[in-house]
C-alpha cells in the first residue's frame, strides 16, 4: 500500500501536459456553469417556497445553497491555479 500511495502522490499537476491542463480547465469551467445553474435553481425554489409560506423548506434550501457556494468558490480557486499553470506552460 505504501508503494501505491507513493506512486500516486508522485503525480504532480506541474508535470501534466498542456493538453491535459487545457482539458482540466474546460472541465472546471463546465463544473462552474453547473454550480451556477444549481445556485440559480435554489434561488428560484426559495422564492417559490416563500410564496408557499414554507419556511422549513427555505431553511433547507439555504443549507443546500451554502454547500453549492463553497463548491463554487473551491472550483474558482482551482480554475485560477490551472490558468496560472497554463501561463507557465505557454
């Protein structure tokens, strides 16, 4: 197990080819779009639940939004890292 762990940990993002980094960038952008879509959908659902006077559902949706927001911010950080790496490789 130690050998496998050591081998896996030896794969560094800096060693990835430009093509791999470009693919990562595209995947991260797609993920960002999905997260933004999720956030908009949660907002729509919250407004709907407010109309229905369903405060409990609003609270649950706010918790769901909190998770989406954290994922969005983490993904944004990854996008910045990949952009910096792309600039180094060009």
